[in-house]
């Protein structure tokens, strides 16, 4: 049977507009409606892909439920239908094919930012953060993000493929671990394969356009960022070396902290608090700027005359995973009282 491709024009993703066919059924992302009488002895079955009739008996239908409403029957898939994906529909001894084309005005997935933003990174870099323009699908995620060497070869065992990808609640921020077993000296992967990156060499981060959003639609082009590897970072970040630019009284000026090195984007989130004299938290928004070397705080209310403390969680890290209390690349058998500090680190200032 020749396939009948049904084209559906959608003006937006949530639209419930349908495309009618002579076969008597319409469809959207969330359902199929059949206007013909359906035999009580026959189910509506839907398959992913264009499957010829002779092979339907061995194919696995997608999950969903059928609802009979008089002379109209609905099939509601457990997972909404995907744009640009062919499907096979069977009912009343008929085999039909349909596809949801991508709307002309579709908002395609893109990369908003990659952290760290610096193009010079330490050889023992531990994590990357990728901010997408919209929620992403985790299907084949790690197959579509990789590094290329100066010769153009794909680096093997460079990214840790977690069983459950680390994605923010809104589905837009992905945390990637550079293979810790290779970046931490003394571990077997490091001894066997060496570190992931070589000092003074240039690499590419490639995020393939094959990555899809939660509607199953891919990006329009690959994302590529070139960067150079510099020396390893074997020092803990120290708040004692940070410099505060104190804002003026009664102003909404930003408080700025010069950190003298790039900090880890993810470890900063929700891990800094400003307290004023009466132990009241100062409301505002933190940002990492200038290749993550500056911390900038925008207050909600004007600064008042008072004494202030900035409290930093000990887990705040630099790009190599060294946090305020401990080096990442410490011997696993090494312990120190200095490394088990739970109290936050702090900086103090006053506004007169």
C-alpha cells in the first residue's frame, strides 16, 4: 500500500488544529480522532515509523489509551507525537501513515551559553555547564556532545556518561563532568589513559545539532567552541584573596567581588548569602561575570548604613573542582581537619 502522508499546519506547539483526510481521521500532537465506526473486536494501534503491512505483526505499538465516544473514537498516546516523525496507524483493517511536520514559525532549540565562558581553561578542568534555549530531551544525549583534539579526532572517555543526566528542573541547564577518573591523579583511568587534555593544546567542544528538544525537534546546526588548555590548577580558591568593591549608601549599586580566578558556575548557585547587622538576609540577585572571575550582587532595596557579612558555602569551587575547603586532586587516603570545615567562609564590610 502506498503511504499517504498527511501534512498538518500548526501555528504553535500547543495548537489543537487538525488535518483532515479522506480516510476519516484527524490528529494532533496529543491525539488521533477517528470519525468512523470502530469494530469492538479491533483496537486502534499506532507504531513509530513507516511500517509495511507484512511487518506489523512483529512491530511494537506505542503506548496509549483508546476512548470511544459514540461514532467517534480517540487514541491518546502516553507520550505526545513527535514533529517530523513518521507514524503508522491501523484500524478497521486499514493501514494509514501520518506525520507531524515542524511548524514554519517553530522556535528551534539553540545554545544560550556554555560555562566556563573563558577560552583558556585549566588542564584539570572538571565540569562544563550548557544552557539551552528550551528544555531538552535526554535521549542519546551523551552521544551528541564531545571534544575534538587538535588533529580533529574525537576524544574517547572524555565525558562521564551518567545514567541520569544532571539537568536543571526547568530542563535547560545540563551539567557535564569531564571524566573525573582521568582528571584525578592516582586513579586507574588516569594511570591507564592519562588526563583528558594536554597543556598548551587547542581543542573543540562540539554539541551536535542532533540533540533534540522535548518535542523531538533537533537544533538547526552544530555548536562548536574552540578553547586552549593552560596549566593545571592545584590551588584552593581563597576568599581572603578576594577584593570587595563596596557600594554607596542609599544606592542600588552592585556589590562586586573580584575573585582573581574563574569560579565554577554551578557551585555558585544559591551558595552565597549577604547578612546585615541584625542577621537579616539582604535580598538580591548574584551573577558571575568576566569569565566567571567577578561576583556581582544586585540588591532589591537600596543599601543601608550597617555592617554586612558575605557568607560563602565551603562547596564553592574553581574550574578544577577545588573548593574553598579542599583540593579536588587530594590523595583519597588523606584527611585533614581543615578539609572538614562545615561553617561557611565569610567576608565582612560596612557601609557608612
